[in-house]
């Protein structure tokens, strides 16, 4: 009778994580931690298009790491990224930035991007996605087991997403890159962004132009036009890149679109005032109550706008008396 030999069979049941894909730092290495401190004044003219870059921090090189990764031969790991802290939701509808490429920064009118690159010679400027470079929130790279040496190079960008509101705004955000189950790099972005709308400021709030004293007979002698004129400057302190316009509105009315009336009352001369632009070879009369472009772009610093004020007789025979009139100057800048 044949003998039956029973051989014990050991079945080993292990959780998948016990044999899953995993990474660890090589000896002497640890997670790369890198800070970028924001201490910037961001200015944006009103006509600067939505989607314009406000500031680039360019590529900032952090400490590199060396890691060893492995698991079952058929398994693969994934490189992923996370944004936390001050980074908000994706900003929608910004030209040049597909949905998900730009994040809310918490600063009114300002979005933010963080790019990560793992190989120095393959980090394009300006940043663009390739085999070594990605927006942190879009990281989703597969990789096999082996030894890796990511260099951890960061680029932070601020982008106009809406109307810039003046003020100081604190920011504190964090970006993290993970190989499989191992956080290998961390970027902190913190500090203050001061947003400012460019402007011009008059050196003198109330400008008084003191006209010369002349004899009424001078109005009968056209060759003496210069005797009835007085040059004056409007002096401004401007930020750079402003489109500057101006408008002059008489407070006592207009005799014509080019002549300001004298203030009414006893003892006032039958004489008005013209304003002329003096920044041309031949002075040109300024039309009143109309907006005039002055400069397409200013440079930072003092700006002098030269003008002439000229007496004009309201009738063929000018009457003697006082001349005193006022106007409202409105400056517009974009």
C-alpha cells in the first residue's frame, strides 16, 4: 500500500505596503529646505494687461539630495508636488495661463506660481514644462527604482490677475516635492508684498501765476505779444512708466473754448487769459475743458510741464483794471 507523504504548505499573506515602492535618503542627506523672502514693492499701471508678469525671482538653487528608491521590479514610483499655506485656489481665465497654472496669492490682483526643476542644465528661463521642470501642483512624473540626485531649483513668479489695490500684504506659503513616499524638498515663501498704483504728485498744491502789469495800449501793438505773457511750470514728482494727461477747467467761465474769463466784479479789466503749451517750437493754445495727452511714459523723478499764460483783450478796446481768474487742473495717469 503506497504511503502518502503530507508536506506542509506555508502561505504568507503580507500587506502590499510591506513590499511597496519606497524611497529613502542616502547616507548624509536629508530633506532640502529653502526659503524665499518676499520684500517687494510691486507697481502696476492701470493699463498693464491682466496676465502680465509683475515680478520673477528667477531660478534659486537649494541644496540637492541623493535618494535610493525601489520595490517590486514591476512597480513604479511617482513624483508629486503640493502647495499649502498662502497658496489659494487656481485662478481662472487669465490670458496665457491655462486653468490650474496660476494660484491665488491672497494679495488683491496678484497671482503666484512656483516652478521646480531637478536638473540645473535643463531649467529653461523663463520656466516652461519639460522632462526636468514643472509647476509644483502639476508634478506627476513616473519613475523606476534606482538612485536619484534631484538638485531642487525653484522659480517664483507674481502675475497680475486683476486690479491692483494699494497696500502691504503679508504672504506665507509652502511648496513640497515628494518622490514616492519621501518628501525630498520644501520651499517656504514668506514676507510682504507692497502693491502700489503709480502716480504723480504736484510739488505745489496751489499754483499761483503772477501776471505782469501792462498798459492797455499794449493790446494795440501785436509785436509786443511777449509783454503780456508769463511763463510757468507745473512740476510733478512721478513714478516711472505713467501715461500722463491733463485738463484745465476755468472756474469763472470761458469767453471761447480757448479763453478764460476774468473774475466778474467792479474794477475788473475787460481782459481774459489764454493758456499755451510751451514745450513746442511755437507755443500752442490749449483748448479748455478738454483732456490733453502729455506723455506716453514718464521717467521716475521730477517732471516739468512748461506753459505760458497770456492776456487777451475781450474787445478791441481793452479797459483798465484788475485781472484775476482761476482754473481747476486735473491730472490723469494710467
